[in-house]
């Protein structure tokens, strides 16, 4: 079959659930001399705007029926979309089928309808589009002659392309939009499958977060030079159905992000987003190595940096407030940094960070949500769980020692507990005055994590006596408490729940420490 480079758009079929931008599009298409065909609702809107348009039922010589369920499933529609240039011309003539050069279509809003918790199964079923996906597949399959547009955001690109080529569309444009159309159909079918296979109970009305069949779609953001190591290939994707999060960040300057940059930036953003007060989080190899709060963003950074300047070298720095000039200048003047993240930046900050041309500067929406589920690949499969988004339940906090924590200790315990949630297990965090004093992460033994936190504090000349300690899980033995007491820790927050809780509590009482049980664990692997 001869490949067709340029196709003159002479006839277009419009069938859209989302009417945004429809009239400006139809008006411009008519100005190009394009004949417009349209389905029921779309036809009515175009007709009311005073534009010349022909209804699909007039083309098929068959009325819409069954409440609109059947209207485009007809040879005169699919023949017009599927007819091959110079091959099927005689069939078009014989059966009086008008060739369609452009299809503009978006599907019934199934995802929007089912996002409503009160959506009944019957309403979900009625919003399953049948004719729409069929037409998209027909047009996309025949991209050699037909162009297909599924996204309102692509209307202007379509019109610009036609204007540039005298009402024609080239082969590359048609192919790229064909890919997008198939992806749209795949995502739509996935949404239907996920929704229906999550229905449970006798009436199928009860939903589950974990459908029997799971299908999700990701869109490539970038291909990377390599993965975790130079011998690994890698790419960066965002989930199609989620807007925001790190994948929605804007890179304002710096070289391309690496695989490890993205992973660490995500860990930093997760942690800093957990605080309401101005915060700074510095991450290295997936773990916070310094975290601090302060009224001044620059001071929060200085406190976080002071926790572990050695690990901060080449790290990722995240803020939950607009990055100001003073903080930007402090970072650039005293350390090497890979990535800086903030919800916004002050005027002039880009110029300051730009002094180090390789530093990646990202801004992202602080209200963005990472999605409801966490996914982790395993060999031949996938683990899925809900987000660890629970905060401290004040009603469940239990002081289990003879000594009550002071007001300052209580504030520091809350801070340390929040940080510990984002440190890989076994996690131990020493903190004082809203600053991490030492962090022990990723050890096979909790007591060794505690020792490492103390070693790091000593190495940086930070004062441990009077600090508090948080543990992401219970202490199985009293040795972790004994080590903390020896280091000068005055208060501890931990989940509790060990068979040796009484022994652990006794160790805290012997040392005059205060201890709070949260009755909540925060493992992070």
C-alpha cells in the first residue's frame, strides 16, 4: 500500500462528550472548507451556533436508537474511517459512503462518573462508551489516510498544522495522534475493567481498592542516560490518571535528572510535605540525613545541613515554602547539591542557582497528591498497598513511663516521629528543638541504628543529652533503650507492642526517661 504523506482534510466527524473548545474548533474547520458531520449532542451544539453541519443519522439513513446506544455502529461510518486511499475508492462509490478524513472524539466520562463514591453500578454501566472506542480504533488503524484527535488540548495543534499546510495533515502528525488514540482507548478500557473487577457483594455495589484484574497506564516523561548504575537502561514515567506529584514538577534549570535523582527527590518531597511549619529536608540515598523546622527557611536549611554535612554533599534538598534568595545563596555558597525542590521560588532565585549550571531546580504543586496506592515490583509480580498517610492519633498516644514528657519534649517527639516515618527501617531518629541530631537507617538491628544515630551526632559535634528519640517500630529488647539512655536521650516515642514491653518500660523508668507508645508502626523498605 502506498504511503500517503499529506492528506487534505475535506470531511470531519465530530463526536465529543466534552464540549469545551468545540465551537471555535468547528468554526475554524469550516473556514478551511471542511464538511462537518456530528452525532446527536455534538450536532445540536454546532447547529445552534449557526454552523453548517450534517447529522450522522442523515449519513447512515438510520435513526439513533435505544437511547443513543446505537448510532455510529454502521458501515457508512466505519467504512468512511477505514477506507484505504486509492484501494477502497470503488467501494466508497458503490455503497455511497462518504470518506472521513478527520475524527474528533472524546469518550463518555466513565472515570469522572465512577470517581463519585455515590455512583451506582447502573450509572457506571450506562457511561461505558461502545461506539466511541470503535470509531477511535477504526480511525487510528487507518492513520495512513485519517487523522484522529482525542484530546481537547490538541485542538490548537491540529488547527496550526492545517494552517501551515493549507488544510492538510502530514503522516507524522497522523501517526502520533493514532498512537495517542490507541492509548486513550486502552486507558478507558483499563478504567472500566479496574472498576468492574473491584465490585464485590451480591449486588456488586461494594468496592475494593484491589481489583481482581489491575491495569494502569503510564506516560513516558523522559528516557534517562542510565538507571541506578551505568550498565542499566532506564526511563521516567508518570501515571496517566494522577495529576501532580513529583512527576508533575517543572524543572527550571539544570541538567537532566538521573534515575537516582528522581528516586531521592520523591523521598525528600514526601518527607517535607508532612510538615505544616517551614521545613527543610535533605535526602541522600533514599534517607533523610537532615531535617529541621524554623520560622526562617534559611535557618531551617542550616539546621538540617548541620545534622550531617558529610552526607548532605551531593544530596537532594526539599522545602515546603517558597525558596527565597537568602536560602538559595546559603545553599550555593556552602555545599554541592544535585536537586533543589520547592513549591515556588522568589524572583532572582533562578539566577542564584544558575551559578551552578548542573544543579536541578524543580518547583511542584504543594497540594498535589501521590495517589491512593503504592506499587512495588517483584520478580514476576507486583505488591500493592495503601499509602502510609496516617498521622499520630492523639487519642491513642499513651505515656507508659513514670515520668511525663515536658512540653518541649512532646513537640520534639512529634517531630522525630514524623521524620522516622520517612527513614528506612530499622529507623532511629534523635531530635531536639525541631532539628534532627542523628539518624540511624536501614540496619538489620534496631540497637545498631541507635548507635549510628549517636555516632553521627558525635561526629558533627551535636549535643545528644537532652534530645528525644523516635523508633519506627517497637524495641524487641531493652538494649536499645539502654543505649539511648547512655547517650543522654530524655524521651522516647515508639509504637510499643513487643512481648518485652514491660522490660523496655522498666529500662526507661530506671533511666528517668519519658516514653510514649503510638500503637502505630511505620516500616519503610
